[in-house]
C-alpha cells in the first residue's frame, strides 16, 4: 500500500517553503520551548498532587470526586502534551530523552510501543485509509467509513457512541493495547511478532498501573475497595470523554475524506493532498483549547508538519490560513460546537453508507 506520489501540487510546495521560512526565523529549532516544559511539569505535578491528596483519606466525597476528575483530565493532558510530542521525537533534541518521556504514557496505562505503531507509523502514514489506519478498526462498535463492515448495531451508533466514548480510555488500557500485541497484521505490517522485552514492558507497566491505581490504595492505605473502584471508573469516564472528543474531531467530521487503495495497493492521491483531505482543524483561535489538547485542535499543522513540536502549530496554522486565502481555497475547519454537531451528523451518514 502506497501513495502515487509525495506531492504533486504547487500549493503544498509553496506552503512548505513558507513554513521553512518561519522555521529559519525561529533559528531552525523545531523542538519544544520552555513553555512546553513548564506546562508538562505543571500537569505532572497536578496528577501527582491529586493522587497524594486522594490517598490522605482526609477529604469528603465531593472533594474526592473533583480530585479524581482532575486527575483523569491531567492524565490525558499528559498524553497530549508530553507523550505525543515525545513519540514524534520533537519534545527534546535528544532522542533518548524523547523515548524516556514517552514512558509517561505507559504510566498512564497505555502502551507506548503499540502507540508508536498505531499512531506514528500507521495513522500518520495512512490517515483515514481502510486497511492502513489501524485506528479505524480499534473500536468495531463504531463505523466511520463505507469500507468497514456494516453491522445491524451501527444504525443506532449516533445514540450509543456517547456512552462508548466515556469508556474509551479504559477500553484502550485493557483491550486495545493487549489485543494489538496479539495481532499478526497491522496495516502494512505483516506477520508481526514482538520481542520479549516489549512483552515484559507491557506486563510490567499494566501491572504497575493497576497497582498504584487500585492495589496500593486498597491494601496499603486501606481505602474501601468500592470507593477506589468508583473513583477509578469516574477517572476513566472523564478521561475517556476528553480523549475521544479530541481523537474524533480531527478526522470524523463531515468533509473528512476516507478512502481505500486500488487493486494494486495504490492510493490515488499524493500523500500531502490526502492528509489535507482527511483532516480538519477545530477552534484554532482558542488558546485554551490549544493548551489543553497539546495543539491537536490545529490538526492540519500536525499532519502536514509532524516533525514540529506543537508550540509551533498556532503560527503554522496562521500561515496555512493565509495561504488558503491567497489561493482561494477553503480552509477545512469547524468551531468546537460545530465540530461536535458535524461529528454526529457524520456518524449518521456512515451508519447508512
């Protein structure tokens, strides 16, 4: 499976040149700046302090629930703001530091090794391509393109997906990662096998996650098991809502293109044109949303220039908007509210496609 070309358009060649000029003015530093490191430290501190306070057993139920929710949001934001950039090797100049920072994802319950295959290799190479983008097949209960098998349940997906989204993070932690370790094929990867070191890390980090989230509070701190499990469920419901919202609004909206290769395995578009057709931005004027999502609301900038840290995405997005206006090309974007509405319209369409 491959694209017919990398780029066959002056539009993208000129855009790349403009972004290169911007980067030259920045001294060519495509990595994170101090603001990203400060934000990362704040998020880690927020996660840890919430956890420690919950272990203190000195809080009432209302405050405990709020702290659990904060911890869930902070966990996902650590993945967005630290793990995501680290997995693209743009958080630090040193690749070893990036690899180390990516392990924060494992500490949040996900597997960074599988994430690299799912996201960096498959999703970024074959975005919205049936049989290539393994994110399309991660949750079989949701149909997002006509190439996917249609099940009777899909006609009701617009009604049940909000419930599923609340459990997306817990499904990821306990099913997606483990299931993908067992798969022999992922997109272009055939006859896959994983080293014993990766299996060991999978088991170790999943076990450690369960230990500090459930075992330690119950059997060491003596917090009632029912309280811990209720908190664990609330944590993942909040995390799942934020995680799934950000995941779907970049690609699962009206206008985003889904495709499949021809009988020869060729995708009939250039790579850059395909990424453009498959991706939408969301409320790019919101610095708060950009801060929370690690720049993933500026999704076009990320997919066209994945080797840049998200601290550059607002500036790059401004360049993209101006370039679109100059060429009289529609800039693919929604406001947050319109994106959510469009997502559910999109699900209705795909349920019947």
